C-alpha cells in the first residue's frame, strides 16, 4: 500500500535534493560553431534545449540566424562538466564557482569558433 507523503516530507526532500549545475555547449554540427554556457541546473538547461528543438523555436539570440538557416536538427547539446553544489555553499558561491569553470572551459576551447 502506497503511503501519502506529508507536506513537511516533500519540503524536506526538496531542500535535501542534489543540485547539479555545470558547463555545456550547444554545437552546430554543420559549422562546428559552439555556444559555451553555464547553469546551476543542468537538467533544466537540457530540458529547455529539448523543448526548443521539439517546438522549433530557438530561445538563444546568438543561435537564431543559424537555427533558422540550417534547422534545429543541426544543433546538439553537450555537457562539458558537472558541478554539484556543496552542502555548506551558498547559492552565490556556487554560481561564482560555475562562472570560473565556464572561463576555464572557454580557455580550453580557445581554438574553437564561438557564437
């Protein structure tokens, strides 16, 4: 028999959930151009990209021209690095760490062609 969770249990689970952010690229597989970005919610970013492809709408201005010309199916979402929020880390500290990671990835990919 399935037991109903209380509101308190649901709130506790939410607060204790693992927060996973990181660095990702959206790559045009025809031109090789990439857009490097960061997020505190990788799953949300992946879901937004999948929704954009499903609906055909491009939510990122920098990609809009190529998205329209080459088509949504010529773009892929790739996670470069994941970073879990530390238990004692504030959201600001976590965002700062992710931004540093983004800069490091841009340096690693310096020879790439960026949007």
